[in-house]
């Protein structure tokens, strides 16, 4: 009997813990967003976070996008050639890159690169009292550290994904024309004919959501880190894992919302 | 004539973390323009006391009045206005390592937006000179400085906005005795020049005697003794005596486990 009660208690405690964590994350996000509308806004922090997100992530995201586009062209050719449906390859490449792989892969790469760095930086500031010091210097730490990063993530990732889209399609184009014997003009025409504006805009909207989530997880885990170097390490890991899972989960939700009709 | 109002008045302050009562009914008055030191062993709650007064930790009970205003029961915006009059030197400096030294020193000035960057930089160089650093240090990053220099920069940052109240969290910890004395001297100078009210927490007896006008000892979440800092070494209180003379035997037992 007591064993069953213990089991229920454990279950209840973990559920309560999860609810508490979700609540504190939600409050953290709301507080970070609310400072957008209350001056001052720290442009300097915003610009450096934006560069960190967009500009310095370009090489990683570009390489990821090119190779993904190339491999899709190659894989779909081997599959589709069996049914004499090679002509669909241009469409497969452009839709999968623009709708899914661009936002998701860019999101995952940026979560590993920028989200982790954010968690580590803010976490180190927390454990070395720098966040407390901000409070004693007429500066609200949420406003100074979190709000500019949330905005930077939300605005930068769509830009990055736009670049990733173009390069991903180009990767497919390179493989299709140089290796699989497609004619360049025909490939371009069929790419453009199948692509709808909504494919691009929804992909970019996804990217904005992912950028926000990545910045949020980096800031939240860093801000709440405890206990020295180990705590900062744990915060960094947690931010990457949580951001990656959230990116994939929200990808499904957003796809369901916009593309399932 | 009515009695002068204390600059800082703490009453019945209590804070527990889990089942550990860190502060247990603290009463403390600090008169304007005086310096108080709070001594106590590691883990006796000194830092928590300072952080409660500063508003970084929310106490469970009690009141903290600054200039007669209960700062625990005012709104966030008013609290920020109060904090603007407070400067704090953190134990390990807590310098912003993403900024240069002068940006650290000028941080509070720039945050108030009443000053251009060039002006703030000139002011930062001025303050750096006051704490005995060459203005050229301003262009370095905090990681390039020694521990003593970091303390000086931390002090410069704390006093840059000429606060009415200064807090010092273990100002000499981690420094050699000579550098400790130098930093203490700077602290006394700054407090005197600004006419500030100061609270320092420390477990360095020499430092306590140099900085403080008044002293108090914190043990098990309570202030077990208060008196003039000059009487620290001959207080007649067995706990203070044991602590100041560093004896192993006495009423204080070191808690190695909870």
C-alpha cells in the first residue's frame, strides 16, 4: 500500500515540478517581452546579439543548407528514377528545403551555436554575481540581457533561413545539373513553377518562432543557473537540448497549422 | 530634539533557505555618514543580510528602511530609484567581462542616460585615478587585471555615481595583507570624501578595525554583539573574543554538517 502511495507521490511531485517549470518559463518569457514596450531599449546589446545570431552563424548554416539540398537531389533521384518521375526532383528539393529543412536545420545549428553560447555567457554572469551587479547599477538585468536577445533571435533567424533556402535550392541545382544530367533552364523553370509565395513566408514565420525559442531557452537556462562551473555547463546542455526539442515540436505544430489543409 | 533617523534601519529581518534559518530576526541601525562592519564566520549569513538590504534576495519577514522608507514594501520602480543611491563592491569584483574597464566604471552613469559616452569615459578615467589606477588601464578588459586591480576597478564602479550608501562584500578576501590594507585605505577615503553611509561584511579582523566605526557580529542568524569597532578586540563577549582571536575552543562550534 505504502509503496503505491510512494509511487503516486513521486509521480505527483514530478508533474508539479514540470508545471512549475513551465510556469516559470512562461513568466520569464512574458517579462522579457514586456520590456520591449518599456524604455530604455539597449540597442548595443541588440546589435551584438543580432550579429552573433545572423552574421556569425552564416558559414555553419550555409554549409548545412548546401549539403542538405545536394543530398535531397541525389536521394530523390535514386528513388524517383524507378517510377520515371525524375522530373519531380526540382519540386521535391525546393519544397522540402523551403518548407522544412531550411528552418529546421538552421534552427538546430543555431541552437547548438548561439543558444549554447548565450546560456554559457548569461550563466557565467549569474554565478559570478554580474547579474546582481547590473541591478546595483541602475540597470534591469531582464531588460539589458534578455529582451534584446529575444528580439535579435526572432528577427535574425528568418534572415538566416532566407539565405539557407537559396543555398539549399542551389545545392540541389548543382547536383541535378552536374551529376544527374538535368538541363539548367528546365530545372530552374520547374523549381519556380512549383514554389508558392506561402511556402517561403510560412518557412520564414517558422524561423521567427524558432529564433525566439532558441533565444528564450538560452536566456532562461543561463539566467537560472546555479552553482559554479558545473551549473553553467548544465545550463548550456539544457538550453541546447530544450531548444532542439522545442524547434522540432513547434515545427510539427506550425506545419499542422499552415500546410495540412 | 528628536533622535536622528538612521540611514538604514533593519528590523526583525528573517530569511530561511529550506529548513536552514540563515537570518533570524536581525535588528541593525546605521547612522548617516558612518561605517558599520558585520563580522561572522563563513556561511553565517553575512552575504544574505547584505543582499536582503539591497533587494537582491527577498526576506521572509522583517523590514528594511532606508531614509525612513520601508524599501521592501514599495514598487519596483521606486525600488530602482532607491538602488540608484546605492553602490556595491562585490566579493570577486563581478566586473562585466564583455566590457572594457572604463565601460565597467562608467556603466551606472551610462545606464542613467544623462551623459554622453565621451563624457562618461572622462569621468571613468577620473574615478580610476581616485582608486590609484592609471587611466590607461581603462582600455583593458577586466580579465587582463590582477585581483587587486580588479578590486580597485570594482570600487571605482561602485563610487562612480557618487552613491549615498556603499556596500562592501568581503573587500579584502583573496588579497595579500598589504593590498588588503591599501584597498581598506581607499574604501575609507572614498566613504569619507563622498560622505556616504557604508556597510561592510568581512571576516578579516584587521580590515574590520580599519573600515568600521561600528561593528556587529553575526552568528547563527542573529547579531550576537554590537558595539564600536575599536572594541572588537576586547569586547568581553566570549563569542566575539573567540572569533577575533581565532581560537578553536569556545562557544562557537563550526558546523561541518547540517
